[in-house]
C-alpha cells in the first residue's frame, strides 16, 4: 500500500538524519522576540500586537486537560472564539467545524471555506477540499492558531479564515507519558508520547493514540489509530526537522435522522450502514536557515498519500415512480418490496506533494516576507451502486449486481507567489500590506462508463491583496483594521458534479457538467483589544463572497454543485479572560449573520414553499419548477446560528485538585433545504393549487450544554482525570435538513411512495457522557 511506501521513505530519512553533522557554532546570536508567523511557514514574523486581526491562539494540551475525552472538533468548539460544530455525519470525528459562517468539513457537498494546516502543510484533501479531522494526530499537537478573514498569504480556500496546527517536538515536550481512559457507550483509549533531547542540538518526539467506542446511537461503533514521529536538530545556523504522520480509522457516522424517529427513540438511526474508512501517511521535511541576524530562509517539502472508502446504505432514489412503486399502480397500489434500497460504495485515492520557500527579513522600519509554493495533487475516484432491500433494522441487504457508475482521475497543480511588508509608521502605528498570486491548473479524465463525458481542462488564476493597520493606545490597548481578499478554485468533485440535469449520488457520483467559477471572498475587520491581568477584545467583521459553490440537493442523497451569486457573513465578536488566585475564567461571544445577497431559484422539493413563487414556478398548470423555492437577498444561510456564547471557569483546590466547568450556548438555526427561511409545517398548496403535507419546522432550536471536568495530582507522576459531558442530559440537535422519509411508524419501508413523509431530519447531540482515566508522567516526583 502507499502508506507503507511512505513509511519506508520516512524511515530512510530519519536514519539518514541521525548522521547529519551538527551545525557549526558562530558567534552571531539571534534576537529573542515573541513573534507570530503571518504565514504557515516559520519566520521572524511580527509581534502579535502588530497583526491587524483578532488571532486566537491556544495550547492544545491545556485544552485537552480541561476537556479530557473530547475529540478535536469539540475541543476547538469549546475553547476557540467563533467556532461551533454541526454533527451532520453523526460521529464526533466527522463533524463540520464552522467559523464565522464558513466550514471545514469531512463531508463532500459542504461549501468549504477554511484552510487547515499542519506544520506548514495544507491538509484540505484535494478531491473536495474536505478536512478529515480523524487523521489529525491530536496527541501530538502543541498549539492551534485561528487566523480570521480572507488572508491571502494562506493560499487557496482561505475565505473565512485559516486553522493552523503546530506539533510537538522533543525539545519543547521532553519526557514520557502514558494514559488510559474509558467511558460509557463502550469508549476506551490508550495514548503514549515520548520526547527527548540528544546533546545540545538534536531532539526526538514520538506519539501514538488508539481509541474505540460502540457509539451512543444504534449500530455506531468506530475505532482509530494515529501515530506521529519527529526528529530534528536546532543550532545557531538554523533548524531542520523531518516528521511522519500516519492514521487508520474505521468510522460509523449514521447521519441525520427524521425528527419523528428521534422522538420515538433517542438512539435511532435512519438507514445503515454508513461506514467511512480513512488512511493517510504524510512525510514533512522542513528547515530554516539564518542568513544573518535580520534575515531567515524557511522551506518545507512534503508528500501526503491517503485513501478513503465509504459504504452508505440509502433508500433507492429510482424506486419512487418506478415499476415497483405502488404509487404507479404496482400490486394494486401496495407496491413490491424489490430494489427499495441501495448500497453506494466509493473508493477515493489522493496524493499530494509540494514545496514552499519563504524569505523573511527585518530592515529598518520594514518587516519583509516573500516566497513561493507549488502543490501537485492526484486523485482517483470510483463509485458503484448495488440495489437491495432493507432488513428490520433498516440495514441494506444487497440483492442486485454491483454496477460501476463513475470512475474519474484528476490532476491539479497550484503555483503561488506571495509578498508582504509590515511598515512601522511610528512607534505606535504599523501598516501591513500583502498579496498572493495563485495559478491552478486542473485536468479531469473520465475512466468510467460515460467516458469521455467528464473529461475537462480548467485553468484558474487570481491575485489577492490585503492591507491592514494597527495603532497602540497607551500601554495595553490596540486598535486594528484591515481589508483582505481570498479565493478558492473548484475541486474535481465540484467540477464533475455541476449539472442540474444530471444530479450526483452523494457522496461522489458525477456527470458531464458545465464549468464552475472560482470563489472570491473579501473581508473587512475593525476592532480593539487590550491586555494585562485581564485580556479583552471586541470587533466587527464582514465577509462578502462572490460565486460561492453550494450543493443543491435534488433528493435525500443526490444533488449538484452550482455557483451562487453573492453571500455575506457579518458579525460582532467579544472576549474576556483572566484569573485571580486559584481562579481562571473566560467568556466569549460571537454574533454571525450569514445571508444570501442574490435572488435565486433553488431546488428544495421538501420545503413547504416549493412552487409558491411565480418567479420560479409558472402558474400555467404545467408543473414546471414546482420543486423550486425562491431565495431572496437577506435570507439566512442554513447551519449558522446567529449567537454563540462560551463560558469557562476553573478552580485549583487544595490537595492537587483542579475543577473546571464550561458552557456553550447556541441560538436556533435553519436547516438545509430551508434556504428561503419560509418552510412551515402543515399542508400547503403551490401556485397551481397542488397541495402537499410537510412535517417539522425547518429549524433546530437553540441549546446550551454544560460540561464538568476534574483532575487530581496523585503524586509520583500519577494523575487522575474525569469529565461529564452534557451534565444535564440536554436533548438538542446541532443541525438538520429537509428530506423525505420512506419509512412508516413501525420502521418498515412503505412500498407506495404516496405514504412517504416530507419532514425535518436532524443531527442529534450526544446525551450525558462520562469519561475517566489515569495518566503517568515517567520520572515524576
């Protein structure tokens, strides 16, 4: 397998590095200045207070200490301002991470608007810009930085922001630690890490984690293994590191469930199986060379190889109106239980390789930054379907032959050139200007039954600028403001699935399609922040996007990608944190209003207002466009709650105990399919007088969840920790969609589609959970 080859290559690199000569000592000493890198690669950077944006910087180890057992998306949602999660997949490792109304999601079909980096390498997968959170080595993470806005220096897909992970090293995290933990719903995990420094220059770090759970919903087991290793050397001339990331996960994400099923049984699922298996191997070689006391050259070279397989049990979209449907008179109106289900399988291979080079220098009043990067990707995709029927637990029993529906090969190459300068106008005022030029060339080759229908050759270029200013007032207050622009080129999945006349079966089926335009986002920020014993910030942001790529659902499991005019995310954010004595506390609030700014007609056959607008549906009795809704400027985008409040407090008690509590409260949000915010439960007629009945409100209610955690130093290097999630066992949902339910109250498939219900499907939040464990720090007192 490719992962094995990647591991072998990394092992050779590590062995070769073991004999790398120590950097020669020079009398020149480098200045020690606390800086924040404005790009994924390390450099001199600029002091955080001179950056015209509200960066969020967090220690991942501290985050995990206050929320043991929480998965990475939940950690970020609980601790980082402006972030929340939507659990559309039904698995804590497969959630959508949303920031200021933009998403980084593992689910194809979700508009992707955040770039994600691990040690300078962009880990958005090339086939759809998705982010596979289960492949990020959370045990090995040292810190995370959220860079807001459309910062062009972070390259493609940085529409609403960038999430930057930094991993541990042997010199920053020396020593050995092991922990075991367990919880309800069959959860258990084992984690280890080891770091050391050899001599004055070399360092080594390794970490591994294994986890398994039965899941709190029916038929929902998952497991995963992650490994990470880093070997490096630091000297007065610079530093050099080589790291290996590997992960293998087997996840069940049973997705959305009709609200009526959830009301009858909290752990209910809709259909099954919904299985995703992911593997990845990544090698990253990076280094920095100090050219002088005021200039530095940094570089990274990487190879990333991954494979994903999915098996989704769905209702057969071809059953309705087909020969076996009682709606057409089959079996006297009763229908036949034949080909009612479909098992959809996909296999995706993705590999990427790239190099980035960056020069940074300080000269007088200027802090210069210049560089280039090139990333080349290959992706292969294969999708099959197999008809069948449902068993008593709504699992698919295959009866038909497996049919190849699509096969596609994609290649892309992206060249980036960037330049930035931070100018000191006076001792309190700093001006930042930057720009990046991107050129993406993408080719598609159809290798399936429709060849050469999906063949394509696409070229996208864009120059994105940014400008910002900071002004210090007094000793601890800073005003900031800036304007930035970012862009995203369409991905192979989007270009291969953009024809409304040929919708795609999720997650990946494709058809011969028209080209899409790249997305362009422009962000404006204004704010003020201050520090000291109490840290605070308040700000305003607005991002206007043109040609957002949205997925329009045509059935429960099919749809197509399209450019959508203009959208806007506008909001306010405020934060307050500090401590006194044994107490530490934090509070953060974000208001986000995500709206459509262009009128459009969208497919939404399960929305009660379908066919109710003469703009989209002629009132001539033809039925043309009766499954369309009219979206107007100002309608709110689904999946984005307007209000996001986070509170946290911890207390260091006597006897080595630390007790912490956190609250996250979110307001209501519209579900997917309700883009016009007009869906209502009940019976409604379209402009031609055709009446249909709909269930559910088209929204999910707001909620607040309280979590408690505690840890105790037992001495001798031993520590106990525990956590209660959702303390009050609150029933809530993190998102949803309007869809059609072909199952009756008993759970059996209704073979006459006249009895199918159009209703709101929801993503249920996890019930109360308990997590306890022990960790041992070797060599501890």
